[in-house]
C-alpha cells in the first residue's frame, strides 16, 4: 500500500489516454527538417523526438546564428500538428474520470505531467481542470521528463513534497523521473512498456491500469 501520499502525478498518453501518437512519423518529420538545415540524419539516431529537436538546435546554431531558434519553431509546429491530429481520434481509458473524482474526494491532489502539448491533452480530456490541480505539458517546463524538474514544477504548484507524492506512468522515463524527484513510482501496462521493460526501471509497484491506483493508495 502507498500510505501517507498527498498527491498523485499522472503521465497522460498511455497512462490516462490511449497511446495513438505516431512517434515514428514525428521522428521522420523532424529528421527531414534537420536535413534541410544541413544536418546528417544519423546524428539524431537513438533520441526521443524532443531530444532530437534540442540536439538539432544546438548543432544548427553552431552553423548559423539564429538558425537553431528558427528550426525549433518549425519542428515544434510539425510535432504539434501530429499530436493534435492524434488527439482528435483519442480518448481516455475507461474509468479515468471516475478515478479522478474518487481521488479528489479523498483529498488527494492530482497533477498531469506530459511531454505532449497542452492543446492535445485538452482535446482528449476537456474536463481536465475539474479534478486536476495542475497540468504541466512541455510548454510549461524547461526540462521535460525524464528530468525530475518536470515533476517538481507540478509538485511546487500543488504545494506537495516529492516524498508525499506518487508518479504514475507507462514508460520507464516516468519511473526514472519519479525516482529522481524523490516520489513513489507506479508503472502501468496500458501504453509503451511491457512488464519487463517497466520492471527494469525498478518502480515501487506495477499495475495493469492507472485506475487500480485507487486500491493501493490511502
């Protein structure tokens, strides 16, 4: 059981909502754009999309002053378009809104921390503000997950210490961010990672789905 916890932070895609963003399409779009700026495609291998953009920005800025900033603007427009298109087809997992209401009724503070854009989250979950005290999408933090600052921004707004909180997510990066922030960590099997992949990040608990948090927190 997770006792004495005052706040729960949730990842969004794959945790609260179906994971339907085409990340491969994102990578291809960013790679093609980077190549237009003279970068070699293999320079971005093995990176997540936002990290691809940051790596490209730094490399382009060395070639052309101001070019990196322009690249970032174009790249973020590309991935936002993909996210919003996916959100138009997206939906919350069954029972998520009821779970939020139940946590709220227990006096537990709720936050969402996501690398997705705010517009996409609100398209899928228009009532997010009803029970959720903070939504920290990538626009509102300088460092996104797996950096713990992403979580700490949310916890600061919720006025809750990390050791009194729980981070729930479907990706090992959620677990890494939670542990580095000092929170309890819960992996869920509804999105990116299977049991073995999540277990490799050493979460405190692995659940089949986020709604099961109601059975392990008090």
